[in-house]
């Protein structure tokens, strides 16, 4: 995992370090201050995705500050 990735404060999606907006929700509220990493491949079958309210496959931060 690269240290320069940014997490969206709105949906917790992990974005490239040079992103200006979130690729998932379009928010411009991105931060380097996040912890934990989960990759969700099949959100419709995942209990973690259900708990996090994730509907798109991708990489997500567990905690965003």
C-alpha cells in the first residue's frame, strides 16, 4: 500500500495521491489521515460492505480522520 494515497472523508474510498476529487462520490474532501485498508470485490455478498454501506467494489479506508 502506498503512503501517498488519499481517503475520501465522505465514502472512505481510497484514491490516488494526485486526485482532486473522489472517483466514487465526487467529493473534494480527501485526506492523508486514514487507517486500515479493506478491498471489497463483491459488495452485494459482503457483510463488511453492508456494515460500511458500500455498494461499489474497490479499496476503502476503515477509519478516516
